[in-house]
């Protein structure tokens, strides 16, 4: 069951049981590794494949270790005279004075990593600061420069914060575009030399800026011309030419991580209100109306995943406008309506299927209506 009862009283406390998904298939592990190195976020991959953040990273390292164990992928310098002669010929060709006897070019490269944990450092018997490149001292390499503390030469040291100044708006925009294209915040932090937190702040700054632009508002159109146009497209795609359909409405669970207690308290909503009991996922209930092309003409996403579609619809601004007569009508015809499933209540502005009429010869007409209703 979804909740496990604790205590003897009927009103005892409840907790969410762990969801056991079983072993992660090797195909999923390979897909996670490929997408991760292509720039996808581990959080996105976890949602796509229904595995945890940790399982995504474990999958990546499993594939890396499997590749490293393949002799075909070993990288070592070639011993043969023929191979060395071939390398020398290429260098000689690219050299202006035709320098010969060059069988390779060597240099060092700092591979940026996050700061290793104390446990990782101890397991390798190496101090954390040994991973710091003092010359480049980037906050994303491993450690910052050391700051002397105390009067003695052997005084304690601590890592000072690195102040890079304000993040330019162009960098924030680039972070948002790349993030929504699937890039990892860690990768973006390395590319633009900003912190993980700054990447996420940049994303939300751009999102909030877009949400403040009236040009991007999505709300249902009031004009008769616009509703008539939507109806004409639905009528064209309907086999029996159903008319008066000015939009199709449905709910969608937008997956999120479990909100913290602080976030839940700030909104005066319990954490479990975000849990969809049917799908066993935390998220927000998104109610959207679309036209026959699948384009959104109205969106409402203000309730948690536990709220029924009907209640979310009745709590939206669209419902209030519909009550006030938002839907228009042509002369001699019925007013336009929205088409929704049985999660909604049938009304003067909402057309829903007939309940419990399938496989009943006496209600074949209603059953046919349900079939064509679902086509829209």
C-alpha cells in the first residue's frame, strides 16, 4: 500500500514506504552513461529511467570501469619503428623548417574535479590539498589557495572563498539555455567558472524573467474568432465532424523531487500533498488546454500532485472565466465547450464521456460517442 500505518490508533502516524525498483538493467546503465557524457543532467536521467540520482552516477562509473578493462581501449606508446616513423613524418610535414626525428609531443593538462571528500582522500592516503593546482587555483579544480591563519609559521590553514564578482547576464542566459538542453550544472560551472549554485540561480533568474514578460503569458482567448478557429480544426480532424469543441483539457503530473520541510512549511502545505498516490511520484498537477495542433492555449500549475484534476480545474482562473461566460457561441448554435475525460464534471462548458456504457448493446450510441470523443 502507499502508506504504512504506525501505532495502534486509527489516526496513527503514516510514512512513505520505499519504492523497490529492482536491479537496474545493463541497457539502462549504458544509456545513462552515454547521455551523461553527452551533457544530460543526472537528475533528468533519473526521472527518465525512474532510478535514483546515485544509481545514475553508479551506472556511469560501471560503464567507465567496463571500458577501462577492455584491452582494445588501452592507450600506450607504440614500439614499432613503422609507427614512430609515421608520427615523425606528420610532424615534419607540419613544421616550417622540416624538423625531423619528432615522434610525439608531451604536455600536462589539469583535469578539473570537485573537491575530494575526506573519506576519498584517506582511502588513497593523500591529503585533500594534494589535488589542488596552486597555479590555476580555480574553485572547481579541487581547492582554493591556502590562507595562513595564526602567527606561527606552522599555523592552521583554511580555504578562502573565491570571489569572481557578479555573473554577467550573458553567462546566466547561456547557462539557462544549455541547462534546458540537457547539460549538467557541474559541467556548466566548469565551462563558465562559476559555482554549482550560481548555475541554478542563473536558470531560475532567466525563468522568472521570462515569466514576467506579458508576451509569454498563456491564457485562453476570449474572442469568438479565435474559438471558432480552434473548433474548425477539431471538426476537420473528427470523423463524425463533431463541432463546438474549442479545446481539449487534461492534467499532467510534473515530476519533482520531494520538497523539503522548510519549503512545505513556507507554503503552508504538507509534503504529502505533493505526492501523486496513483503514480507514486512527487510533483505538481499541471492542467493544460490545447488546440488540435497540440499547442497550449491555457496552463495552470499551482496545485500539488495529490490534488484531483477536477479540483485543480475548479481552482484555476480559467474556471472562473468560464463561469462568467468565457465561451462564445455562433448564431443558432450551442456555445463552444472544452472536451475532457471523466476526471472532470460534465457542465455547460465541459463535455465529458458517458460513464459505464461500454459493452452494452442498449447504449451503443453513447459508446460510439465515447470513441469519437477520445479522438479529439
